[in-house]
């Protein structure tokens, strides 16, 4: 059979199939491009930072365009939120009403005016397991007559210090009076610096996705009402689009070089004209890939007066404009000088009623040679919602999760084999649940039965920052794209929404006051850097010091008094190589969007009380059966907490929060 014969036969087969397929026109539908060209403000990336910047711009009468390639917000983590966000939204609501009038603003499904601050928190409405869409549509109000809001209050603020003292286990539990939320937005409090906000206590808790969905719906509704009225839209959103790409990895070489300026086009005066394309997301071989929609046309957005790239900590768009990040180093004053600020954590979402609680724990952990490490855990919940139990646990520097060292698989087992990977995951889950037990006071055996919609996933925090936030005559970089500090205080959300976005408001106010664009954008870029530097400042203690900054300076002083230890004290061993662990468990940022539900029950009961006794001093009668076995085994530096007896598992009984009156300090 000749090659020509095969070609002819295959061509005939394709022609036959084509007669059965009714698809003929693969061209993408034409998009409505009213109000797209030359916007006042262009947001590349529709995360919290850029959507807040769009709202401020809109409130000052600017026309805004947003570009996002991931569709609706889907970030599942929970944020601890300072009250500043409530006040900022209150001022935006006020400015929008004054500028546009109620008839030109969106309304919720129950007919009420859509007010951002009111949807987030109102002392007269209910919290709980409420989504932004349920609030915006008025679903709960219509169905059961119960108005609601998405923000949950923090009722319980607890700090557990389990660090050893003088070679012995020691426990100090500090219970703090929760911050009282404001009854209504106070616009006079708008304008506090990002540093002041970061150093203040967290007042609310809310899913990151719900905070962002609330802003997204507001912007979408304004866009829709303007399009329906036939007027120039104040807002245009492209939520499955990106700046025309330089190509995928497969397009490296000449093709990438030829397309290097296709998305960002240089103007003679140094400004950038920006073109975008529609994309489709594919889940291919375990990774997200995006391709241009076949048949779609490039969309020319023209030259925005100002654009900001805020696309997360890894932005190819910012890199294309020459932006680079550098590692941030911190001097822990332990004799080793400045080292890269880095820490590894395991994150998981358990269906446990953590409730309106912010609980932090710091403890001593020891390797096989007796070196002391400080590890942290944090438990974040949501008021009256038993499905939200975000618990993050720090992994000490020495721990590898190597199944060969742990004796789970024989020496020589290939790292890519199913047996080896299963061993790694087993060790990660085992360690994670042990640490969750210590902060929740729930036995590991009970935690094994709880539904786990996410995790545990290993991820590494490495602080990085750019040198200059300005990347073009008319463009800056903001949010985590410019720099990322420690996340346990929700510092990134606060820095972006309260800091960087508010700087965009000040930019427009400067322009309105007659300040030259170059001067105003220079001040904007410098302000973004200042806010991020403040975030690094408050993040430093999260890598080595004991007390979290978002407890507030006054509360930190109370904890210092209760423990008798300076919050600036540091562990003797902090930084060590993590390369082996990372080679075993590759870190993939896209994992934040991948849910792998481990089925189980919902623990809708209150958490057990925090016990008086340090976990390492609890006798067999105080431990559940699974913890007794762990205590008898001792530690090996891999599956336990070392040879010092730190391998036990915490336990405890029920807690209804009654002990959290004013402030209670108990020293053990």
C-alpha cells in the first residue's frame, strides 16, 4: 500500500465525516465594544486590588475597563479583615450616590439600593453561610424573610504559646476581648495608612472569593444597565481575556520574538496601547492551559490614561514590561545576618465549626539533634458557618516527608512511582492532622472522619518585591504582583485594597487638582512601594517572632505581659534548606483552584475548650487512643516531633466560647 494511496483514502474519509457534521462556521460572535477604547483606568487582573481601584475611579467619574482570564473569582481562602475596608466601601457608596443618583446605580434583587458596605456588614442583618450572590439577589430575604450580609464578626481571639521554657514544656493561653465592629461606615476614618490598617486588629472574617464577587457583581450590574440604556458604559469587563500573549512555552524562539510587542504596543511618547484576546481555559495533563478562542479577533483597548497590572505574585504581563522581583531578606538577629524570608505551610479546609474565631498557636518543635524550631498554626472560621474551617500549619525546616526515610517504601523506590507519591501524601496528611489536633483540641481519630474539601496542600511563602512599581509612562504594577509579604495576617488583601487601590484614588484627586500626569503617576508608584514595604515590616515577625501583628499592638502588649516573654524574641534555628522537600512535593500555585474532596462528616459542634496542660505533659488518661500510640513511639525527626517527647497529639472536650469574657490569661 503506497503512501499516496493512504493520503487519498484518508482525505475521502475526512470528506465523508464532514458531510455528517453540520458545523460550518467556527467564527466567534462579535463582541459589543462600546466604551472600550481609551479608558481612563484599565485594570489588568480583576482581583481585590484592581476592583477596588476600579470602584474608586468610577466614584470619581472615570470610565473603567477590566480584563481577567479566569472568569469569576474562585480563591477559596478566608481573610481576616480590618474595619478599614468597611469604611472605604462606605465612602465609595456615598460618592457613587452623590455623583450618579440612585436611578443610575444598581439595585439588589429585593429592590434595595446596592450598597457595598451594607452587603458586607450590617448589625441589623444576619451572617452565617451566606454567599455574595445570595445577598445581591435578595434570595434569602425573599425566601425566608431574613436579610443577610457576607462578613462574619470575630468573637473569639485566642493565642496559645506552647514554646518550651528552660528546657521544659510550657503553655500560656491568652484570650482577648474581640474588637467591636462599627455600626455603620465612618468616612472620617478613610485615609489611614496601610501601616495603620495592618497594625490594627482584624474585625471581620470572610471568604476571599465572596469579597471579590461582591465587587464584581457591582461592576457587572453598572455595565449591564448602561448597555441596556444605550449610553456609553461606565464599566466594561472582559473576564475570559488576556493581553495578547507572546505565546506558550511551545512558541518559544522566533515566534515569541516576533510577537513580543503584540499585546503592549509602544506609542511615541512612551505610553502603551494595549490589545487583548479572548481565551479558553483547558485542564490538560493536570495543568491549566489557556489558548486563544479559535476565530476570535484581537480587541484594541487603545491607550488608557492609567493602567495597573495586579495579577497575583507571578505576572507574565509585568515581566513583559521589564518588571522583576527580588527576594526579600530579613535579619532575625540570630548571628547569621539577613536571610531570605521564607516559610512552608500545609493548608486545608475542614468542615469544622471554627465559628467567628481567630486562633493562633506557636510551639517549639525539635529535630533529631535537639535543635529547636518554632512552628505556627492558625485556625480561621466564619460566624455561624460549620463549613468553614481553614487551618494552616507551618512545616518545620527539618521535615522532609520522605517515605523512604519514614520506612513506608523500600530504598530505591522511584520518586515518580505511585507507591512513593502515596507515601508522601500519607506523611503530609498525617502531619497535618496531628498539627490540626493541637490547635483545635480535637483527637486525630475524630479529625479523620471530618470532610476535607481542600488539602492538605503544601505551599511555600517566599517574600519578593519589585524595585519600582512604574512599568510604563501610563502603567504601574500593584497588589501581590509588585510584592508579597506574609499571608497569615491577610496582609496582602489589606495592602492591596486599603493601600494600593486607595493610591489610585489619590492619583485621580491629584490629576483633578492640576498635577501633571508624570508627577501624579510617580507618586502613585512610590506609594505602592511604600505600602508594600510596610507589609514587609509587619510580616517580619511572622517568620521568627511569636505574636501575630493582626492581633493589634495593644493586644500584643497584653500577651507579652501574660507570657512574660518579649514578642521580639526569636528562635535559635529558623532558616534551613527546603530543597529536598520541594523536590518531593512540587509547589504548584494553581493548586489553590483545585478541589479534591475527601468525603466525611461535618463537625457542627463547638470546638473543645483549650486545655490547661501543655500537649507534651498530658498523661495517657488525657489523650485519645491514637495519641497514646504516638507518645509511646517517640519521634524520629520525620513522622514525629523529635526525640524530646513532642510527638503527642492534643485532645480536649467541648467549648461554647463562654470562657471568652473580656480577657482571661492563664499561665501554666
